[in-house]
C-alpha cells in the first residue's frame, strides 16, 4: 500500500484481523492498534516478538457511564490488568502524542 504516515485503527480488531495485518508489514505497513483488554495486548506482543518488531498500541479505557470495548476503570481487577500491559513493553509501545 506504500503508506508513509501512521495509521491508527480506531476500533478493536478481531484476532484474525490482528494476525493478518501484523503478519504482513510489507502489505499493511505499521498499523497502530487500539486495545481494550489484556488478551489483545498479549496477542499483539506475541506477533511482534515473532517478527522482532515493535507494535504501537493505544489503550481504550472505559471511564464514563458508557461501557464500550475498553478496559473498565471502575473494576479494580481491570485496572491491574491494564498495568500488566506495560510489562509487555519490549514489543508494545504506547505512543506519546
């Protein structure tokens, strides 16, 4: 696709979509992913590790009254799992913008 600018997927991707896009960097480029749970973060970390690369992520947080696909910050266990994402820092990077 020859994309030279950052691309951010602004919805949570399925497991198949994550694998397809991040297994073919030449075709899809560096897609930054929004993640809403620890399982997604671990899957992306494994894909990045296999390919010796870094995948940029953005954390989707549920902090208001609307429950969406993000980490629910009202639940203490979910807050803890959100912090676990940062332990995967060797292969995942949260961009500072």
